[in-house]
């Protein structure tokens, strides 16, 4: 019984740890633009960024500035 509980807790923690990027994007400078233009987009694999780029002329100034900045916290793929 304890093993099942521990497994469930670890699985839940893994799911929560996998989602911070999507949460950060939805609360950052582009949050209102994502809600307006990309509310039906599934998070991950750059889909929010691609959606925002497709609506670039309609975005808020804060979101445009954010998209232009390099993201040092993201790792490069080799």
C-alpha cells in the first residue's frame, strides 16, 4: 500500500515539474496575447512562440519586446 502511494506521489511530482515552462509563459508579458490569439494551442515544442509569431503585428508592445530578447535560460540543442 505504501509503495503505491509513494509511486503516485512521485508520478504527480514529475507531472508538476514538467509543466513550469507553460505556466511561466502564461503568466509572463505575453499572457494576455496568448489568451487572446493562442488559447487553443497545446503548450510545448515552441507552439506558443509560433502562434505569437503568426500574430506578431497584433501583439502588445511588451510581448513583442519579450519575443525579441534572447532567452539565456533556455538550453541550446546540439
